[in-house]
C-alpha cells in the first residue's frame, strides 16, 4: 500500500457514482464512471440501467461511453457513433435524455 495522498503511478484517477433509484424505478441504476488524467477526461461511461425496460445489453436502456476507441451512444441494445465535443456536453445530453425517458415512462403508467 502507498502512503496517503500519493497519486497513482499513472496519474490517472477514476470516479464512480452509482445511484440506486427508488419509487416507480426501484431496482434501476444511474451510473457514471469517469477516468481523469492530467486534469482532462480520458475515458467515461454513463448508463441508465433498468432491467424491467430493457432485457438486452445488461439492462442498459441508455448509455454513452468512449470504449472501443470511439465515442458512442447505446439505446436499447443498439450502439451508434456520436460526435464528441466535451465530456460535459455528453453528460448534459445524457441527463436530458434520461429525464425525457422518465417522462415517457411516467405517461405510459
């Protein structure tokens, strides 16, 4: 184990936030994983996971990431390339789409 306060050898840090949803969406998750190196985002994965809505792609209803060497969007088991400007813009787009999906889900109930 290294000493407290020492940076990882690669200079890369990882942040993971998982929010377990309640109420009508009990069992669903919002997940954000971000890798930062030298002050910039080098990799990311955003996902809305709800197995009651999507049975493919490990329940990922909606997601954005830059794995496999390109930026792409997942929706209900299908992936397509996206134009990338900044991580902040992708995160904002993801949140807006999640809120729209929830609005549609609520109307269908």
